[in-house]
C-alpha cells in the first residue's frame, strides 16, 4: 500500500495488492460517503471519479455508502432478477451458441467481445443491443 500525503492538501492511498484491497474493503472506517469536507486535491479526484462512476446522475451501487438501504434494496432486486434467469442460462440459451462455437475453435475472435457483451447485457436489460461503440 502506498500513501501520498501532504497535510491539508492531499491524502491518497494507492492499493493494488489483493490482500490490501480486501483489508481496505473490510475496514469500517473506509466507506463511500463523499459528502464530508476533504483535502482540495482529494475532492477533485473524488468529483472526477464520481462523474465516471455514475449514470444519469445516479451513482453506481458500488459508489453508495456501505450501509445505504437504497443500495441494499437495489442489490437484492438485482439478485432476485438474475436468479430468475439461472435455469435459462444453465440450459444454454440459443444466444450462447456463437460463444460455444468459438470455444470449439470455429468462431471469429474479432466478434467474441461483442457476443459476450450482448449475452451479459441481456441479463441486466432485456432490450440491450450491443454495438461496436458500446
């Protein structure tokens, strides 16, 4: 774990080792509550990060406070929705066939990413349609 600290200006930890990441994640003092005052450079980093980790002005659940009831409710709803799709996915829906062909050595590698994105996107939104830009 690496720390860059200039009192009153900057306080940033760089964490890349999986054990350190797990320790930081389990530390109750570290949470995703971004409403407190902080060092000026930290606030610029946070503001920039939150703009990327949001959609339509709403933060991704991973950027919501750990004990947020809204976050827990959204996670439970997603869990329930995905669990309803388990039997269909286990049976191997027709849309998996292009990926199965690639695994068998008969598919074009260039289209693999789009095919995977289409299948995964449909798990979260039934109207999702992949494009090269997405």
